[in-house]
C-alpha cells in the first residue's frame, strides 16, 4: 500500500529498517522535542511513527535502553557517557545522536538555606548555619545535574565529595523531598525548580547557564548496536527531531508546548509554571532572569550538533571526581560516541545548517573549555577534586 509513510520509508535515503520507534523520556520540560514530534507527527514525513514512553527515573531510561525496550530516549548527556564506560552498571557501547536542548536547569535551595545565603553572602558560611552535613539531590550519578551541582559547589568553595551528602532522586520527586525537609538543596531541570518556588518550599539561587553558558543538556541517545542495525531509521529519527526542535524555536509555540507538556501523560503540573521557564510571556512570572540564559532547542541548528569536545568535558569531570582514572583518549572516546557523520547527513536532508566547530566558553570559575582545549590534564587544574 503506497501510504505517505511507506513512500518515505522507501525513498532515496534508503528503506527504513524500522518504522515504529519507541522513545523514552522523563517528566521534564526539555522533553519538549519528543512531545512536539509525537503530537505534530513530524515523523510521518520521514517514514516513522513514534511511540512515547514516560519513565520514572533516569535509571529506568538506562535500563530500558540497554534491554531494548526503548529504541532511543531523551537522556542526560553524562548518563550516556557513564554507560559507555560501565560506571554503575554494565558497559554498553552508546550513541549520542544529537543535542536536544541547551540551558534550562537550576539549583534550588531550601528557604532556610537560601535565607542564610542571602544573609552571609557565601555558601560555606550559609551551610555552616545548618549545624550538620547538608544534603543535596541530583538526578543520576554521572548525569548532567550531578556535574552541574558539583561544579557549582566547588566554584563556591564547597567540596562536593567531603562537605555535603549527595543523594539521587528522580526529578518528579524532588519538590516533595524539599517540602518534607529531606533536602537542603537540589539541582534539576525545569519545571521542578519553578514548582518549588510556586509552592514556597525553596528558592532558585543559580542557573546552570551560569556554570557553563549555553551548555549542552539532554541528548537523543540509543545503543550503538541500534545505529549499526538501523542506520536509515536512525537518520530519519534525527531528521524528525530536528524538525521538532525547529518548530519549538517559534516564540508563539512555547505556550503551545507548555500546554501539551502539562498533560498528565507528560509532566502533569500547571502549564504556567512550565511556560514561564520555557521563555513564554506569562503574566506574573519572570521568564529569564538577568543571571540566566533561556532554554534553547534549535537556534538555526546551533543547539543540536553533537560536538565531541562537549562530550569530552564530561569525561574530564568524571576524572575530577574520581569516577575514572586519568587517561589521554577522551577526544577519541567522545568521537566514537557522538554520531557526527549521521547527524550531518540528517541535517542536510532537512536543510539545517551546521554550526562552526571553533567554540570556546568561560565557565563560572574562570576555567576555559572549548574545541581546542586539551582534555589531558584538564581535571588536575582544579584545586577542589578527588
């Protein structure tokens, strides 16, 4: 039967090995590309039908990717690299297909600790007022939130390995834990920081875009074996997600996606809290503070290219915090994981420009990371480290 999907599947780009793909996500605002792709059926033009499967935690995303229950997923950048190295679970060759968003995460403190920080102006002095070891939550040991939290704490003179207790809590459970006085602080993606403020159980004190301006955050990830077995379907999936990211760039579409994300099947909270920190104009809510950068999904393709040097940064931080021994081949590891050639082919098919590869950023502590920064020895630059 010559349906549009069948025609697309047998197009000049090659017959798709699979046309029904099951994608995992966690209840976060930056799952927006997957939700938009599904609800607007961007996949149909590329021969794909998408099925979304909400997961309760990042550990569940990892496990279902590895078991094959999920074909691909919205995933923490650092999670993918951790699985590649066999950290905290079985080693499996992984693939980063594209970056789904930049920015959009934050650090929120309990009201008590936020008040102390406002009074004493330094985090170490504020933490001392607790009279015990503080408890901070992140979402996965090798994930982005763990890395942002540790980097931010260290930049404030706090040793995350010795001065605090770090616990893992799935994003949707963060606010309840803060409300129950089980946490002194947390690092998580939106809309959970916004919800903590709305419920008056905590205050956002730092944004991850202050740690690394326009940092990569969630990625579209799968097992490398899936790419090898389904190269055409994988490329079609990247094309689909690029179409969704491009659609999200329209300012008028941020309110639409916030309304959809608010549905019980996706996030299930007040859409105004989602919309405000997605950059939509919501009365009574600050969309972008002077200290934060907006969450970005496309920006003419500048968001989405999976630069290997960005992935290598996570390896330097794994070394910094004692998760791995120092080695000299971080760039080669990142180049194997990040599927740049597949991305280039997909981008060309949907007329998405490739960004320049000469990129440098200054992080919150003054350290520089960029495409030309040697990764060997980088972790040893830091005074606070394992």
